[in-house]
C-alpha cells in the first residue's frame, strides 16, 4: 500500500503479476539471495550505506519483505540478472516489447536537493528523449519527456545501484497471441 514519503517495495506486486503469468526480468546489483537468507542484514551488505539508511528510515517494515523475496526468487516467472544495467539493456528490452520500469534519482531528474529513489515506466525512446510515466507529476497527464542525457544521469549515474525491471506476458516469450 502506498504511503507518501515511504519506499514502495515491488515484491508483493511482482508476486501478484507472476501469478497472472507475467514474466519479470530484473537487472539489479542488490543481492536478493543474501537478503532472503540473512534478512535485513543481507540487504545492508549489498547496498551503499546511504541507500540502506534511506531504505531503513523510509520503509514501514523492512524485515517483512524477506519472505516475499524468497518467494520471488523461487517463482518460475522471475529472471534475475545481477548486474548494473546499461542504456543498451533498456533499449533492447523496450524494442523487444518489454514494459520497462527504472528507478531514477528524483533530485537529479528535477534539479532539486535531497535523496529519493523513484520508479517510472518508460513509454518511448527516441534519439534525444525518453518519455516516462511519472506518477509524481501532479497533473492530469503524468507523462513527461526527458532529455536522454538527463535520464541517463538520473538513472545510471546518480544511483550507485540502478535497476531495470522488465515485464512481459508469458505468451510473448513463445510467440503466442
């Protein structure tokens, strides 16, 4: 459940989607297996101190996600690629029909101070711009075009461990309709 100013962990959502035959591929450097096996201490060992403090201070109950992570890691529709994503990964996944979600550094994106990780969905990629669905935008249409260089800076440079999450209908994997 979303609460303003709290981290929204994707694990319950991922489990729900995967049970509905959506395959999820996640590119990330977080050691989810360590978190699943060692609890919150495993997360602490796999992210920067700054990120861990943010997660710890802004999560309702960080410990409660340990079991969800175990279930995610063991789900047939989950594919984990433990690596730092690169822009070409995003372009390839997007061009192959994946719904791509990334975590951006909101202060970099908006040129404001502070620390906040923020999930957005990529709607379009052109030579110079990336169109994203940004739920923080308090307008009727929360889609915005971002300069490609600013997007890359907010995604791949401002965050020490950027993430790319790709959603696909299971049937898309086998060329079925």
